[in-house]
C-alpha cells in the first residue's frame, strides 16, 4: 500500500567533543573528567572499580532547559591499555514532514519512507499538529531519559533507571562487536556514530507512543499487487526445446544400437560399485593377472594386447585364450549404420545354454 501522510522526523543531533582528563592524587586510580559543547557542560568522576565504565547523564546548560527536553551526554571510559575517555553530546530535535510511505500489508512492515515537503496547514492531520508545534512541546523533543513524573511509584523509577543503563550499554556492546573493537573505537572516536545509531533508534520508538494519538481521517491510498512470475525468453525457450529434441533423438538411436548387446548381459546387480567389480572380476584370469599390481604403469602393461568378454553362464570376465571365450558375449562390432546392425543381430545368438537360475530379459516375439 502506498499513501501520502504525515510523519515526525527524530534527529539525535549527536556531536563529538574533547574530554579533559585529570588524574586524582589520592591514590585511588580515579579520574576527573569534563566536556563542553554548545553552552552545555558536564563533569563526571570515575573510580577504578572496573576496567570499562560507561553512562549517560544530563549536562548543565546556560539556558537551563526543562529536564525532559535537556540534551544528553553519552560517556565512556577504559583503563586498558591506558586510561582514555570519550563523550558524545546529543541535542535531540523533531520536525514534521509530509511523506510518501510504502507498507507491506502481508507483514505489516513499513518498507519505505520518502520525504515530500515540510509540514504545513494543508497537510494531513494538521488540525492536531498544535500539540507538537505549540503548547506544551513547542517543537521540542523529549530526550527519553528524564520525565516529568508526579509521585512515581518504585516500578516506574526502576524502568527509568533501566533505560539510562541500557542505552550506553547498547552503544558499548556495538563498539565491542565492531570490526575495530573497543580500543579501535576509542582511537577512531567512533562512539559518536554508535551513539547516533542507538539513540536515534530509541527516539524513533518513543516517538510512536508519545507524539501520535489515535485519530481517523480520510487518506488517498494506492494498492499494488506483486506476484512472482517466471519470465521466459522466446529465443532461449526455442533453443532449449531444440536441444532437448536432439538429445532425445540421439538417445533413442544409442538405445536401439545397443539393444541386442544388453539382451545378453544378465547382471543381477547394478554395476559401478566396488562389490560389483569384485563380483565380475574376482577369481578370474584377469583377477590373477592384476593380483599384486597397484601402479598405473604395471596395470597398463599387464592388460596391453588383451581381449575380454563376459561369460553368459557365470557373468564373469574371461580373457582371450580361456575356455568359453569364443562363445562369450562381446559388444557388437562397429557398423556402418544402425539399421545394418539391427538386421545383423537377428542371426546372432549364443550357443551356450542358459542357466535356469539366471533370469533373461523379455524378448520380442519375432526374435528367434
């Protein structure tokens, strides 16, 4: 579904700052840290209670903003390999926009948001925009860390404390899992990028529950249906069909050409396995000839100038000169045409009697 509607754009406004670090002389290993940006400043003390420390706090600003609209500071500190600190000041803001959105109705996911123009009095839901652009927000963005709570219960205070712990912890975990690692993030000052990504995601989540109210208003929407289709190129299809017809034609020729040879080959198992090779080659003259030979040269030398056939009685390999070789089955000699080979096969039949235990392949009624 595609529609034009109104959206609130959240911007974290995070900026990197330089941190002033002063070591404490009381022997505790603690450090006094301070940073300043855009008229706001913060000072925090770390004790050597852990190797890595982090947190998020509200800075003191000259304009003294309301705590829920105040900027926030993400700070990080490590003692290894040497003490170093990083701080990021974030000045969150919101702005209203007319946007074009794409929604996947099957999953309910918002797949695309494209800005059209800034919000105006002619935009959708403009009658309710005064709550955001006017009193009580006046276009300010909630920082999501401090709230104007009246008589909060312990559970609400615990959720607020948990949020102030989880946000810097998420940024710290991103730095640990990044390709540069934790130390590389300190060296490249990547905490500002990581803080921007995590804090913007958090502001987007709270914006959906804070700035929007249930309201019905007519919208013009466009529905599109996407179906999976197989696209076939006419040229490719005709070429593939011609190739398959040629393959079927020549496969049939090969099948007819070897039809009578296969009729005399009464294997009781599928060839191509080690067991099959041992079954037709063991305890034969060829097996004795190859006994003890492993090298390729020795095998080629042993089999050179030798001829082999399949004994129709035992279905084993016999060599030229052994008993029964002249009556054994052998592939037909190369003929000039398939039709000549088929005609010649009518008069070929082995004089050896067939054992009763060996089943034969079906034979056409006109064969003799």
